[in-house]
C-alpha cells in the first residue's frame, strides 16, 4: 500500500468531494430553468434518465475489466437486477422533487437513507440497532417533522413542498433498497465492478422509455438538458464520489459517511448563491436536527460493527476500500 497522504491533503480531497457532490442539486435546478415551460415531472424524469444513461456509458469499461470473473452464487444476478430497478426509482423520485420543494429540504431528506437502511436491516436480517442508532433514528424523525412543517408554511418553499418532500423520502427509501440488494449481490460472490455495471445499466434501461410515456420526448428538449445530464453523471459521481473512494482508503468509512452529510449544506449554499433560494429558519433547524440524527445513527452503528459492513453513501456512487491485506474491493 502507498504511503499515507498528509492530513491536509485528505481534508482537501474530502472538501472537493463534498463540493462536487453538492452540485447535483445545482445542475438539476439549472436543467429546470433550461426547460422552462415543459412539464416539471416529465423534465425531472428526463434528467434522471439522462444521468443514469450517461453513467452507464461511463462505466462501460467495467464490462471488459470483469470479463474473467468467477461465477457468483445463485441469485446474485437477480439481486443486482433488483438493485438497478431501485436505483432508477431513487433518481426518478429525487430529481423531480426539486420541482416542488427547496434544495435544502430535498437533499436533507434524501440523506436520511442510513436511517432506513438500519431499520431494514433490523426487519430483514434481525440486526438489532444499538441504543445510539435508535436514538439517532428518533432524533432524525423529529427533525423530519420540524423540516416538513417549516417547509409547508414557509415562503419560497416551492409549488408543492409536501409532494416534493414525499418524493425525496421515496428517493431515500429507493436508495436504501438499492444499497441492501447490492450488498446481498456482493455477499453472494458477484464482483463489485460487474455489479455496478449491471445496476447502472438496468437503472438506465428502466427509465429510458419513460420520456416517451410521460413527455417531453428526447427530441423536444433543449440541448442544454443533455449537457446538464452529462454533468450530473460526471461531476457529482465521478469527481465527487471518486474523492470519497480515495479518502476512505486512509480514514474510517464512518468518518467519510459523516462528512458526506455536509452535502445538503453545500447544496443549500449553492442554491442561495445561484438562485437566491433562502430556506426559512424552521426548515434549517429541522434539517440540522435530521442530519444530527443520521450522524448519531451512523456513529452508533459503527460502535459495534467492523468496517466490513458497507456504509450507505448518498447520490448513488461506489465507496472503494482497501482491506488490511492491501487487496481492493468496493462497496456502494
């Protein structure tokens, strides 16, 4: 393994990663501006489709790289296929949410995925959460209530904040299922690189026909929408989460996960700078409480788990880790 970089370098890379990941909301908002006059839901689904399609194209080299992998256990490919469907649900819910609610609310609620993963692991595998995790879940739910109440009654909250927040919640749940099914596929021996390629391809195929049913069609949108779709796939994903992938080799996954919780903060700041979208103080309070609860839950889970467990990282990217033997593997 290479020598450990300086703490300053690690901090700078993580800061760059959070900044890049925070631009997802910015590109979505710019896409809505470029498509003004078109259906908000249809335009959101179009951008979600383009993001997954471009991401799949960018990941095509993984198919060649994994051509000689050993056959996994039965069922592994089915879990990978299911993960791709839930990834499509995640983006198809999260991107349209921006048309109805604030950047602060939509990004913060989407960041609640670690809470839902902990609950699902409890129900699915009987993995009882620690007391800290349970406390974090309670705090996060309290923050979500405060955020929703504040968002519904605040100025500039969006055309339909309750609908937008509900879509963001569906996005968080979709990602949680995506994470768990992907983890199960890898438990059954499916190589992570091939799993990623399958999941992104299935996600793209699940959405590619949606614009023809909902509209607008591919030929009816401004060319800038395609540009923003490509930027969504490149900047938040390749730059943002590649930074997290690199940093997690040198610091604990829990620390990286907690730092990623700064993404809604960065997205909110960009919203203020570019769109003068200033959330109300109740929304900000609720968002801070929710993120504090998620952080507490993640920290509590880490108290009893080894770093072999995958950490739920938002915005659909892969966390790459190096084990003690120096061999590299990947987690979502």
